[in-house]
C-alpha cells in the first residue's frame, strides 16, 4: 500500500515514468491535467498551476491496496509530502531537459 510521489522539473520524465508504471498494472496518476490541477493567482499576482487539494486529498485517502504512483511538480505539493511513503526526484542534465521541452513545443505547433 505504498504511495509514491514522482517529482522533478519539466522534461525530467515524470509523465513517461507514470505511464510505464500504469501499463505495468499499478495505479498511476499524472497530475498535469485539469482533473488534478488548476490555475490560481499567487499573492504576487503570477499564474500558478497547482494541485486541486480536495482531489488530491480524496486520491490519497482512498488508496487502499497496491502501489499508488503520483507524478507532478506543483508549488503546493509540499502540503502532501507527509502522506506519501516515498518521494522520488527525477533529474536530467539541463541540455536534455531543454531538448525535451523544445520537442514538446514543436509537436504542439502541428496540432
């Protein structure tokens, strides 16, 4: 019944990791969707993409068996650290991360 947070900057492989874990039969959630996250305005006036705290509360409280893998990197995730059994931080060299992000932007321009 482990709850594992997979976190890291954009382009480090969180979405890919959680997709592979889900394909292997684990409960796996990528929080980079409107179901799990939403835009708010920070006290400083900047837009911030944060977890929907009620949705995350329900997800973590409702997990009963097997492993739950949650992927995300949000400014409010620290509020949930105590509820995870493990936190995995992914990192890659900056040039790889930037190349992955650029490839995403190129793919989106064709849609």
